[in-house]
């Protein structure tokens, strides 16, 4: 099991300058390697791979003083980052995606981190201090102890602040049977989530609350001259607003996930295609504001850490099927009540979906060996309201 620990760095003026220079050098290295690959294909119709660029960097760092001040392993991690971007691009292209996403050159505002792939090689975290090669020792706000064995260290700049992210390897926590009840979770927009017991978690809508401030900050940037000092200051103010919204959303996700993991021993959710749902322009901002993908990742991680069973089920038809009799009851998204003409069940639409999610998860856990397909109609024997 891998876990990441994120801590704030407190730099002085010299350390801030050196970190900024190192980040900029990594960005230029990324762009130089991308230019090599692009030029080689356009002029010679050949591909440049990572070993070739690693050998080129070994020679180039003898001539370039900025490359010379980069840790070799960290520079290789940046080149592997580009290699991974090309690998993903070719995979998406072969799968027939219309927008395969060719790797792009990184501007100053699109490259904010670099990685040391081995702890102890150019970087070391000791107590509340972080040593970085060619930068020095930086004070760390160690608000919680690091657990496990540190594998990689990533330095990230976010809204003018520096953070260190330690990726650690911990022993796996076995999933054991628990006396705690099971729960199905249906995420939504009216309520952040609805569980199979009928409980609701309100949707905080942090982005919606911050929209007036974001609009003012955006207009302030538009009034500033491009490349000017005041424009950079205005961009920094906008970044701080976005960072606050992101932090509030992440804190909310962790609080809700921890409550669920403590209260339940079996958690079932939908395997949503959130990327596809964001294509709906009417609800894309509200879905992004709720942060479903981030919440499900946090919930999965917290369940793994606590040894709680976490199951994802097929989301098709969970809102349209009756959780009592399995009858399909078609309804538009604007209809928020489930009214079954077959058995007379009447309850909230999301509550009905959460019951179906839990039933499908139980079927996946107790069904025959090799069971993978979730049927469109939920069998009565797995529906709590169908047993009379």
C-alpha cells in the first residue's frame, strides 16, 4: 500500500530563489526534450526514446551550467515524465479517441513540480528539515509523522507556496469481516451524497461561493499589461483563491470519508465515468465543484487504510430501477422522487439509487465465482425492502 504525506515548506529568500531556478530548469529540460522528439519526427520520421535523451543529457550537463546543478536522478524523472506523456498519447490514439492529447510545451504556469525518484539521492527528509541538493536545508511544517518507508520525494509550488510530498510504502491492511453495517453511496448535486439508510450529506458548493471573488480577480488580470509585474501579482491573487477552494473541498472530502469508514464495514459506490459526464455543459461546473472523482479516490484510500471493503458497481440504471421489486421506472433527471407503479414504493430518487448500489455490491460479493456482470434488474433476494 502506498500513501502520500504532504507538508508545507518554509523557505528563506535564497532558498526560494534556488527552488524557483531549479523548477525553471526542469521545465526547460522538459521542453527541450519535447522539441527533440518533435523535430526528429518531422524531419527524419523517427522517434526519439528515453535512453537516447538520457544519454544526450549526460553530455549536455557538462556544457550547460544550469543542467549541471540538477540532480541526475531528478532530471531523469522529468525526462521519464515526458516519455510517459508520449506513451499515453499513443495509447489514446490507438484506442481511437478523437482528442488524443499530444504532449504540449509547458509554460511557466503549467509546470509546478519536480520529483526525486529515490529518497536519499539528492534529497532527504529528517525530522522537520528537508535537505535538497544545491539548495540547502529547508524547514518543514511536520504536522503529522511520516509513516512507512519513503520511496519518492516531490517538490511542488502552489499559489506561491512550496510543499514537499513524500510517497511512502506501508504494509497492506487486510480486509476482515466486520460487525458494522453495510452502506451504499450515491453521489449527487442536490445533496453531496445520499446513503442507503436515507441520510444526506449537504453539498457545500465552495466554488459557487467563491465565484464573485474569482470573477473580480479575473477582471483584474485582464486589465494588467501582459508580462508586467502587476499582472503577475494579480495572477498570484487568483491562484490563492483557487487554492483556498481546493483546500476546502479536499478537507470536506476527507471528513466525510472518515465518518463513513468509521461507521460502516462495507461501502458500495458507483464506478462513474466522470470525464464523460463533464461533457455536459449544463452540469460540468457543478460536478467539478462537488469533486466526485477526488472524493471517491479519498474514500477508496481511507477504506484501504482501515481494512474496510470497498466495492464499485455498474452505475447503469441505478436511478431507474425500483429497489423493492426491480421494475424499471423511467424518469427524467428533474424528477426527484421515485414512484413505483408496480409495488407502490415511494422514496427519494437518490435513496432508491443508493439501495440499488448496495444490492449490486452484495450480489458481486456473494455471487458465483467469476461473477462480473451486474444485471439491469436487481434480484429480490438481494433487496432489503423486498423481503417481507
